[in-house]
C-alpha cells in the first residue's frame, strides 16, 4: 500500500481477518498449477521459447525459436485487491512510466549528469509489490524499481533532481543515480550497486527489528543476473535459517545486461532455488499487477507472523537496454514484440476498463493529472540550483554528532543479571 493510504491500510487488515476480498465477495481462487519441482506457478500463460546464440564469423548474435504468436493472457483476478486499490496501483504504474519518459527527455536535452535507468515493462513489478507493504515495512529498490520509490513517498522531482545532480536532490548533488535511502520516514535502504549485497542487508534489517520486538517485512528485488552472485546465496540462506522477514522478488527479465538467461543459469525457473534454501517460492507473471500484489501480500503476511522469507520469481522482460546508453540491439525483434503485447500497463488498463472500474473519461483525467504533476516537478527540478562548490566535501564523512545511531523501535532486550550471561566465544579467546 502507499505509505499514506489509510483506507488501503484498513482494508488490508480486514482481508486478513475475513479471508475474502475487500470488495465483499468471496475470493475467487483460480486453479494454481505447480512446476515439476512442486513450486506454485500462478501464471495464466507459460511462454515456450528459447534464445540461442548464432555466430557468423567473429560476430555473435541471438535468435529466438518457439511459440511467439500465442494470445495475451487475461489478468488473474486478485484475492485481495478492491477497485480503489487497483486504481491506485494503476495510477502509480502510469506515473512510473511517464516519469521515466520525462527522464529520457531530460537526458536527451543534456540536462542529466551521467546515465538514466529504466524499468520499462516492469512497472507492475515495482509498484504493485511496494503497494503490498505495510506502513512500517522496509524496502530497498534497485535501478528498475523507481516506481516503488514513488509508491513509498518519494516524488518525481526527487528522482529528477538526483539524475540532474541538483543541490535539492536526496544526495545534494553528490551522486547521479540512485544511491540514497531514507531510514527515518520512508524506511528505504539505499540501493547497493554490487549486485546481491542488499540481500544480507535487508535480512539484517529484519533481524534488527526482531531484536527490537518487531516482525517486519523487508522487500527487495534482484535481477536474474544478480541472484547468481555469492552474496545473494549468503543473504537468502541467512534469512531462511533465521526465519527473517525478507521478501525477495527476483525480476526474471530474461537479460542480464546482454546475456540471455539461457546462457546464465541452467534452470528454467529461478524460484526452484527456494527449495535449496528451505523456504517457500512462487512463480508469477510479473506483468500482471494482481499477481504481483497478491504474491507480495502473502509474503508480507508471512514476514509479519515471523514465518520467514519468501522468494517470488516474477517472469517478465526488460523492455529497454541496461541503461540509456544501451540500445539493446542484441535482443531479437520477435522477442521484444511478444512482450510488447504483454505490456503491464496496457493489460491492466484493459482489465480495469473491462470491469468498468475505470472509464475512458476517468482514465483521461487521471493521466492529465499525472502529466500536470510531472510537469510541475520537472520545472521545479530544472529550476533548482546546482550545489555550491564548497559543499562538495561536506557530509562525505561522518563528523562528530552528525549521526546519532540508536535503535529505531526499542532497546534490544537485555538478559537479567546472572541470566543468559554470554559465554566467552572461541573467537574472543583467540584474540586474547
Ligand atoms: C557483483 C556485480 N557484478 C557485476 C555488476 C555489473 N552489472 C551491473 S547491472 C548488471 C546486469 C544485471 O542483470 P540483472 O541482475 O539480470 O538485472 P537487470 O538489469 O536485468 O534488471 C551487471 C552485470 C555489478 N553491478 N555487481
Ligand atoms: Mg535481468
């Protein structure tokens, strides 16, 4: 849920209590199939194609074979979302996309310092998942999850100013991309560029909260490439062993930079790896906002009950290059076309129109409001000053008293005198 949304918060509690959707109707539960390893697969479509390498002389390129003309699947009916929540998620998704279009324009006008990253085609995965968090929960976005920041209370102007390195940006012009967080209000841990490193950090946030008496959900995302790193294994394993509230969404978007998944991992479903960690895994269609919400919602519930982490594999496609400099010419055209037809915003829009939860007039009005807001944010960001040169060295190192680090929720429980006295560890003895 959006951090400010009180109505959504209330309906979340009711849904849990009643086990029905908050629109009052009993939740419809379409049949769930499982894959050959017993991992639930909520998708209503199971694309069958494969990317393979073709070399002609020194040149290598990729081609695709398989069924590429199958019909676009419907949206899976949510067990939890009501009309207003669906409309709110849809609005965030449109805002996410249009903000990124504005960023692309700013880049082309040479107003951006450095590059720009996009989550085109992944807006449902970013927005509907962040929307499923409770107000106290934590999240740590990666480069494709700018939409999650909007849902959790950042404004487009913050992100624009950050890319433009303006003094009013979250890092006051010291960083051009996304290396900022907000541990006070929005409970956002800063993205870490070293892929996988956020996983143990988020497991640690969950453990820290538990020591302070709170079971929190700690949501983060990782790519199909990033989940192959060693530190990902360590972070997920630690969360599984200690039953920490890590909610991990693997954005299985078929490419890790220019490497297709087929040439990166030897499993078809990355969620199978949950079995090895001893934790639940689920496969969803990452272009279906309802599936993204429901899977995250259930993972968040597990986290709140201290039941441990969940691995959600969201299957989708990265619809642009790695960043703005990458034209992604290595992606076979038919593959791009297949996924373009499954655009998460178009599909959700059609679904909402079909249910009459959205009318063409309301849609037009909503989009006009978003455009107006973005235009105001863009003007604000463009007009805000660059940082003063003397500020370059400020706030780089921690100076006396600049950061008071204290427990956020409560003092960790101390053992009573004489009780639970710590034994001297082997390591401590070794250091003597
Ligand atoms: C440990 C590590 N290795 C390599 C990189 C360089 N790098 C940045 S993004 C990227 C591709 C990531 O692909 P994936 O995890 O699938 O995410 P996607 O870009 O598809 O969302 C690579 C190799 C890095 N940042 N960190
Ligand atoms: Mg990827």
